[in-house]
C-alpha cells in the first residue's frame, strides 16, 4: 500500500509540474497550418503561449513546453489557438471565415482596460473573437496593433503568474514584477 501511495503522489507531482502533456488538446506534434508561439530570451526562454487553465478560456500565459498551444492568425487579424481537432463538418460556432470550421478554437483577446498604472493591457483566451485591435506576424514576431498607440507593436510583458500583457510603453517595463519580451512563432514539428 505504501508503494502504491508513493507512486500515486509521484504521478500527481509530475502532472502538477507539467512534465508530461495533458491528455486533452491537439498534442505535442504541430498540426499543419498552426504554429507554436514562444519567447526566445531570458527569463522566459522557450516558454510557450497557452491558456490557463489549459485548453480552456482564461488568462493567456507563457508556460511549460509540454502544454504549448498551437496558433495561427486569420486574414482579419484574429490570433486563434487550436484546442480540439474534430471530424465534424457542421460546426455551429460563429468563427471568422478562414478559420477551419472542423476544429475547436480559442481566440487571444485583449482587454481595453489599462493595467499596471495605465501601461499595459491584459490578454486572455476566449471562445469569442477579439474585438480590440489586430494581431499579425511580422517575420516570425507576433505583433498587436490597435487604438492604443504604442512605440513598439512587438512589445509584450510577462508578469506575475506568467500572465501575458501588451506593453504600451515600448521596451520599458512599467513595473519590476514584469519581464519585457518579444514572442515569436516556431514552426518545428515538435516544441523544443
């Protein structure tokens, strides 16, 4: 009984630390037409964009590679995450025209409410498309542009809890609790 309990606790610890992939979601092999999105500099080197809780609506974070989301941007500037691959061809979701309708997605959304003393905008993943600004890849760099003018469209912040924010002040962190980042797509077959 002691060995069973110890093994169970070890498995729970591994799952909690994110050392193995969750059973849900699209998996650890990149799906054609999607990209991994990650930071490439310290302190978040190879931390990947994902939702928290995993594969569900909630705050956008940069987290462990074993839970990395797979993303793309449509022609209207919507950044969307593949959550579930399905065989259904008659999806009733209202999603932009060029997003594959046979898959379930979450959209990266931007709050219009300023945070951190008016210097940031929070991001989250939602079942409804973003209504505030547009996303784009410039080269491999993820950018956001919108009604809030900012010096650098590729300036992001990762703050407490690994939460991802749009940095309105360019590459100058408005608070010591946040790390300045740029984030980029990666089209390798597997995360690294």
